[in-house]
C-alpha cells in the first residue's frame, strides 16, 4: 500500500495526482484518470468545506491488485458523509442549476463503489474502481 499525507491546501492537488499516477502506473490511462478525478473532487471538497481554510492534513492510501484499485482518503475536518448529498438536477439546464454538487456526482459515476465512515474523529472515504479483465 502506498500512502501520502499532504497539507489541506489546493496547491497539494497536483502532488496527489502525481502520487496516484506513480502508484497506479501500469493500470491503464482511463482507470488512472478516473481515480485521479474522484480523488481530486473528494480532496477539493475536504479542503474547501471540511477545513474551510483552516490548517489540516489529508492522507491518501492507495492499493492496486489484479482486480481493483482501492483508495482511502482520511481527514479530520468537519464530519461529512458525501453519500448523503442529493443527486444534482441533471435534467435542468446548466445555467439554472445551483452551483456545486457535481463533484460528488462525478465520484459516484466514475468509481464502482464508495463508502464513508466517521472513525476516531476522522472522515474515512473509501473508493474502489474495478480493473478491466485482461483480453
């Protein structure tokens, strides 16, 4: 398992993307991009809302095996279960939609499973993306 801890700052998102690219090298560009997108959205939300500009850290743990890629994001920001967020109104024209809400939708869409728990005062978001079967 590879692990990275960063300061909860938007400038850390590039380091997180690089960490995932290195950790998941050989998993296929589409899978790496999907995981990077989901993790970027989750970490952005943590930075902007979980810590609200206050200092904090985010830890990303990542494993890959023949079946799937698994990523766990841990922070001690404000408790928030993203799975309780309502789906965005996608049937409404973009200019009429409220701002926000699409990040969690992207996470749910690109990952195969997403779970949330609050453990020991920390948010623990676990995501899994199945690897395509080899031809």
